[in-house]
C-alpha cells in the first residue's frame, strides 16, 4: 500500500475552508457549505469531511476531541528559517492560534506550531535548505 493522503473530520466546514484557503493558501475551490473537500496539495491528497456526513455514511458515531488536538500534526515545510518566522507571523495575524513561537531546535530545524479553528496542530518548519523528497 502507498500513502495517498489524509483527511480531517470537521465540525464547521466553512470555518475550516476559510482557514486552510485564506490563511494557509490551500487551493480549495469548494463552497463553504460543501460536505467534503478534495484537493492535491504538493502531491498529497488533502480531504475534509463533514463529521455528520461521515457518520451517516459509515452508520457509526465517533468521539471528537475538543480544544487542542494532540493526536496528530500536519507538517508544512518552507525553505528558510526566515520563512518559518514570516509564515508564523502571517498566520497568527490572520487568526491562527499560536501554539509555539518559532524556535531553532537542537537538531537544526526551525519550527513553530499553530492550530486550526478545530484545534488540529500545524507545524511550520525548515532545515534552512530546499525541501528534498
């Protein structure tokens, strides 16, 4: 099996679309009242499903964390340390919740964390060189 992508199960689709589109620059084309979002971001499939729609489809109820979600992170990469600082400042100025201000870790990565409107953690980091696959 190959990793194709990942999905978020969201409560407020409009708020999440505005966050990922307007703050992080994801190319989301769906309307804010859609039941799901499907896009390719840098070669990775990114999905958002409405929680109620997913529960209806799977005929199950699920538990959802409230507040900051420590179950996973979405990691974004920029090429330079300066871009980490700038991306953090821009995201926070547009309404992202700051979690960890930019800091350079002992292993050489400059990193910071913000949270989306539903508390999912997003890392913005760099090893001060272009991304390598």
